[in-house]
C-alpha cells in the first residue's frame, strides 16, 4: 500500500529506505525501530519505494533487485514491522520537496519519531538530510533518531551494493553472510527443452522475476522448497553452452526426487558455488561432470546442515 491509501488510527515510529534485500544492516535498524515502537505502544512502520530510485535516476535496467516487493514486505513483517508502505517512486515523488514528504508522513502515519542512518536523505535533490529533518521535527512535533550503519568484519558498511557485488562474482556464501540467510530466488516451474531428462538428470526450469538479480553463471548447491517440503538440489544458472544455448536459465536438479511439478512455485536458497559455467566436448563429459557436481553438492549441503 502507498501513503495516500493509509490513515493510521494510532501513532507510529517510522523509518524510510529502499531496504532491497533486507540485509543485516537493514535488520539492525529495523529491530531498533520495532523495539522503540512497541515499547511505547506505537506501530512500527517502514516506508519504502518501488521501483528502486536507481531505475529512474540512473537508468538501471535488467536484473538488479535482491528481493521482489512482496519478498521484501514479508521479510520486514518477520522482523516485527506492523505496516510496510510501498510508495511509487515516479517523477512526482522524485520532485517532491522534503518538507512536503514529512507532512505526508505526519498526516497519514501519525509519525512521532523518525529513525535514520547518517547517510540518509529524502526529497528533491536530497535536501532532506539529518539536519533538515531534525529542524522539521522541532518545528512540527516529532523526534529524529540517528542510528549508525552496521559494519562488516572489514569495517565496511553493509550495503545492498555489496550483496549485488558478491552475487555478480558467484560468491553466494559472502552474500549469505551479508544477508544473514541464503540468497533466495523463486519462480514457477515451466517447460524447458527436456534435455536434462534425456541425459538422466531432469531439471526444474524456473521462471524467475525478470528484474531479480541472479548469481553469476555457474553451478550451485541449493536447498529447494516446494510448499512446506525441502529438498537438496544442484542448480545451473547459464545459457547451456554445451548445447549452444543463448538464453540464461535457472535449472534445478532436485536430488532423490521424481515428481511432475510444472506450474508450481519452487524456491531456491543458494548455499555454495560448485563451479563456473563450462562448455563440454560431449554429452558423456557433461554427464560425468554433473555426477561430480551432485556428489560435491551433497557433501557441502550435509556440512552446512551441521553448522
């Protein structure tokens, strides 16, 4: 829902941001907001935006998001957030003055406190920085609370851009560390060309949202979720160069599994990278490598389950 369609009946503590991925830094902030709000019997509210401002401001296209808007809302709710506002980021929002946006927060959310990181700014040309919003708070009767960014082990701020970089390098373990959970994609199982079945390794071909970032092309050990069931899986992301493919696909081979699941939603959690994408000289060489991938995948997933 967006601001114009909301009228809260009780006061709220608010934070604002994109929160793509809902990584550990986001989680740190959100937990403080939730604790503060619920301690004072107020609602914990997150205001976020879609599409990502980078799409409009930087012309970003293609696969960029770490989470769908629905996944993001679910992750925020799991942290205790009472209301998630998804405000359209269009030309009107882009040119809105910071003071006018504050007035919307007060009118629709009954905001009593706004939590911000030091680098945050909103409004036209980012005029609404911490100093500006603090002055607005004194003038309009709400408090502004600053919270430091969470740092990683290298003393770098944890950001969505770092997660994107890790995924671009195929380092799903590093991405999981930043997210505090495995990176996840989901999609309907659709028909492919059925080559996997003909060589003895049937795969589920996923129709993943076209704007969600995929890990770098290669082979990964994953956990696949089908409803409440979980299965070990080895997943290939790539264009299948052995068959002269050109279109990037996400194909998961579920281990010890033999059911038709076309039309169902399959979710993949990426645990470890097994290898990069390769072109093989023959079907026999490919099959041998897949067997090796499955053996290594089993080993890594078994080890991860013991941690």
